[in-house]
């Protein structure tokens, strides 16, 4: 445009009233005039609405995250209730350190376990917990994944019950392709032992990472009680996907009285693998994970419910 016959420069500025203006500079007089840009307030209105929508979206996401955490906590308490134990998040430090209350909790748990688990409720709660983390990368959560976990239970429909010390179980395994008594022992599908643990190292550190399955039991020898751990080690051979890793059973031994004596476990894993390829290998997936609870699935569909080991 022209003012007083001269070309002028035009640029846009924003005033403190959020109204856009064109500032016109006349080079002859160094004076400035301004005019409001048509539709400027409408544009700013859209900006304010956009900001409001962003804040609303952030608030909505925050609310959803809070709701998800509340849902997970409720489901966890429901699951722990199936086993007759209390979630640590629902207990005070004083309660966890109170011997009398701890003993009462253990008695309640044994009483609940003696009556049998409510399998329908158990499977329903586990399925809902898994849905809350269906897209989560649990392998990356090493600060939660690694450590020592106590097996609460394992279940799968139509699985034969085998016993580690039962000759027929070994016959079915060696000659009829039945389930492994070793894996059943360390993974809980047996009545031989009560305390079964898993000790897991970082799968991303493969092939230098280990996965230990530990079965604890006691026996009497010359009138003296011995605490024994049967430790079955597996080499973690690599990460399979965002929730699972590959493994291969490689070694086993008995640990008597925490290192007092170590005896090799007479199961030739390499030989078994050569005779029945794939029998000592597999993958293990973690479908739910937090500070105190882990749900995992084996390649054959067995579900494992584990709780992080507590000092009490």
C-alpha cells in the first residue's frame, strides 16, 4: 500500500491485548501507525480454546492414569485375598513388622489354602490384571522384573499332576513324552514341596544372565534337621519380544544349609536335549508386573502367579 505517495514497510506485531496489528512505517517521517487485523480476535480465541483443550486433555490423561492405578490396586487386593494374604501397599510398616499379626496372617493363609483356591475367581482377576498391561514393555522394567520371587500358584487346564520322587512320572517323561518331573517340581505342579522361588537376572544381559528356579524343603538326617534348596538353573539366551525371553535349562544342584554342602543334581540336560530336542528350551513371558506382583506365562500356556519375596 502507499501512504503520501511513498511505499511503506508492513510487519505484524502482537499487543498485550492479544490483538494482532499491522504496523505501518512511513520512511519520511519515521512515524508508525497501526490498524487491527480483521479476524485477529477470532484467531486468538481459537488459540485460547486450543490451550484450554490441551489442558483438558492433560487433565483427562492424568485422571485416566489415576483410575488405572486404582483399578490395578483393587484387583491386586482381590487376588491376594484369594490366597489369604495382604498386599503390602494396604499394610502399614508397623503391621508388617508386628510378629503377632504376621503369624495370624500366615495361619489365615494356611486355612484358606487348605480349603482350596477359588480357581474361577483367581483366573478372572488374573485375566483382568493382564489386560491393564497388555501393551507394556515388561522386559525393560528391570528394576521390577529382576530379583527373588515366591511362587503362589501355577495353573493350566488338563495338565497331568506329576511327582518328582514318583517312578511312574519319570517313566512317562522319558518314554511317553509326559511332563517333566524336574520342571513340575520347580514350577509348582506338584505336591512335593510348598516353597518354590524364581530368581531372575536381567534378560537383556544374555547370554550372561541366569534364571533360577528354587525348590525349598527340609529333611531329617541322624536326628538333625537339614534345610535344602534344589536349584535348577537356566541360561537366558536372549530377548524374544517386549514381554518375554528365551531360556535353556543347563544345570542343577542341591544346596544344603545355605552352602554347607553342594551336591550336583543328576539330570543330564544336554543329553535330554539331544534325545528330545526342545525339551529343555522355551520362552517365558511376563504379562503383569509391579513392585510386589508378577504374572508370567510359559510357552505351553501355564500361568504363574508370583509375589516378590518379603522379609516377613
